[in-house]
């Protein structure tokens, strides 16, 4: 009968050394995810595109329903999400609301991706 070879205990893998780079914290990730959730809808992307393309730099909600083929309540809902995400600014004038791109908002979105 042959003796079985003795197995050496497995050597634990080398531990990773932290890089020292700060990680994205939970709260910051939540806030940034709101922006990406807002951008994840095709109608909201179209709304941003329409507002950005407007020569005056702003669009009335009354001018945003027809291009999307959606009702005013639905468009207003999408616009509210974009405002809450910090991408659009809303200004009430009489019975209408006017929307403009928050200066630097799209640059901020690009910076979030660049820092990941």
C-alpha cells in the first residue's frame, strides 16, 4: 500500500491593498442615480433635446406636447422629473411654465461618468 501524499495547507491569497482613491458613497450614489433615472426615459431625452435646441434657450410647456405626441399632464410629469434631477429650471409665467437647461447640468452628468 502506498502512502498518500501529505497536502500542504493552501496559502491564502495576497490581500489587496486599498488604492487610496475615494469611493462613491451611498448617499452621493443615490443623488447621482436620480439624474440617470431621469435620463433613462426616451421622452425625457427628447424634452431635453427640444429645450436645448430652442434658440431662446427656453421652451413653454405648451410647445412641448405636440412634438412628443403626449398630453400636457404627461409632459408636465416628465418635466417635473427633469427639474427634480437638476437638469431643467422651471419658471412660471402666468398660467404657463417655461423650462430652460440648468447651466452646466449636462457637463455635470459627463463629469459623473468620467469620475467613475
